[in-house]
């Protein structure tokens, strides 16, 4: 067994954790400090960011455990399945929130 693969897997997990924390803190920042505009947009965007961060943390842990078991067993690793939902949440939700905020500000 090559320990470099285990260490690379751990670094990848730590990157997942770091990104999850960043999303959660951004969501909490939106909930706390975005005071202009409708509160529905603020709560929606903030909660989606917090939930996306929480999901990413769990998905990163599951991927870490699965990859570690595969590395130790010497079998091929499975594909990452959590990426599509996360990209959708991180790209679509802020764009939709920005559009709603722009429309509300124009009224």
C-alpha cells in the first residue's frame, strides 16, 4: 500500500471541509448582514448556502471513507456523485437571488 494515496485522499477531504465551512459561513453572513431587500430572498439564499455547505461536508466525508476503503483494499475507486448537485446550488441559487434582488430594487 502506498501511503501517498492515503495522504492525498486526506488532503482532498480537508479541501471538502474547507469549502463546506466557507459555504456555511457565507450563508450565515447572508442571514446576518444582508439587510436590504426582501427577507424571503435573504433567508432563501442564506439557508441554501448553509445547506449546501452541510451537504458538501457530509458528501466529502462519505467520499473520503469510500476512497480510503478502496485504497486499502486495492480496488478501483468509484466516481464522485455529489458534484452536480453542489454546482447547481452554488451557481444557480446565487444567480437567481441576484436577479430577484435586482428586480426588487428596480421596483
